[in-house]
């Protein structure tokens, strides 16, 4: 980071960079296997163009910002470009953004996070400075990296970022007993679960869950922006015996179903990483989740804690638990714990 900028310019830089981060977040769930990136072009103190990366293969955020400025009739030469991530300097699916910056005669580039790929980190900075472009970076670097935890992890480890989704009753049961298909959690929690799917490019379950629940594993989020490919549906099975009548094999997205047979879970993750899957949501069941934790594959957890008693013991206690209904439920975070208070109806 350059130490030459005055406090005033640094606070202005911070404000515009924050805007670039906001724009980057719009690509959440859509850019796989690319990072979320936002860019803002500024001339003087005026924002003349904004953009973000919409999806892999489409133009990068920098290109969108330049196009937006030109569409609005602004000259781009001499402007300052703010980007949430170090611009790319090598050709990927699209030409490198360093070429665009030089061609458009952008005078100054301010970016937040450095390229997570050790092979590319600092490359754009070096190249642009050598060509006379002023470059500063490091402001909001932590916040910018937090936007792309999954992508950064995948780039470095060649494995997807793994999120374990677990719905629990107050007494710690993860599922309702066989034959009881009531939902454990509320409609709002199920919507939040679909949001978790939105943020993923694959959903993974074990064969037991596939047989038992016959799930669709699709994103059903009314009002969500278009352009999201349904996540890849991954089933891990030891026996390889899965009924072909399952929805995963018969519905409109059946081509988005992959079955891994007789494989340890870490091998499955390695293979998914090689297929450019950067973010996997593991939805169950208990065996798969246990294995994922045991092998140290889990990066993030999402616990839904429902105000219900399912009975930690056999059927008899479940039946007792099922009779206890709660209302006026509140949750309070107390330190790292969650306190649930509710009235019991009789
Ligand atoms: Zn680029």
C-alpha cells in the first residue's frame, strides 16, 4: 500500500471502494467459478461509471464500468478506477483488464484485495506501475477478501468451500422419525435455506437422504434475479444402488445430477474442485456430515435451530416431544450461545 496518499484522499478512496464492494456483492451466487468483483470509475470527485461481474464468461467488472462511463458520455482517459479485487493481468475466458486500463489511459487504479492466486498476486500492480499508472491497494482488503472466501479457498486449495447445513430441534435431533414428513423448521427458515443454495454451485447429499427424502435440491426463491444455473446435485453412495425413479434422475434438471460411487468424501471434493466447483452445500444426512467434519472438510456451518422437541430417545419419547407445542418463541444470542424462550401450550 502506498503511504503517499493524504488522509482526505484515503477517506475518499475508502468511500468509493466500499461502493465497489457493494457492487461486487450483486454477483453473489452468479459468478462461479469466478470471484465477485465490483468496479467504479471516478473523475475528479464524480462517479462516472459503475459495474460488476455478472457471470463467468461475461465481461469483468472493469469492462462494465468503462462501458457505463462511455454510454453516459464521459471520457475515461485520466480517470481513477476503483476495483474490489486486483485487476487480472492474464487472459482467462476474457482478455486481461490490465490491457483495458492501459488502452483507456486510466491514470490511477485503487484496488482492495490482492489476487488470491500466488502465481498472479501483484502481477497487475507491477505491470501497471511499469506503464506509468499510479496504483494503490490494501484499503478494505479484509472486507474484500471476505466477499470471496469460497473462491479464494478454491484457488489456493483446489477444493470447494464446504458449508454444512444442519437443522436441529431444541433437543438436538436432526430429522423427524421415519414416516413423519413434517418440516422441522419454519417457512422463513426454509427460504433462508434456499438462499444458502443460491450461494452454492453444488449441493451434496448422501444416498440415504436421496432415498428417504427424494429431494429436488433446486433453488426455489420467488423474486430472485434470473441467470442462476441450478446447482450441481451431487449424491455420494457406497452401494451405487439408487432408484432411477428419484426426482434427481427424472426432473427437468436431471443433467445437473452427478453420482459418486465408492469414493471417500475428500476424493469427491478434490474431483469437484477439479470440475471448477468452488462452493458446496452439504445438506445431509448425518453420516455424510459426520464424515465431512471428521475429515476436516467443512469450512462453514449453518445451523437452523427449531423450537421443537423431537425426542433424543426412541419412539416413545418422540411421541411425548411431539405433544409439546411452543408459542411466543424468541431467540436471543447470549455470547456464543442461542437462548430459546417459549410458552408451552397444553
Ligand atoms: Zn479482469
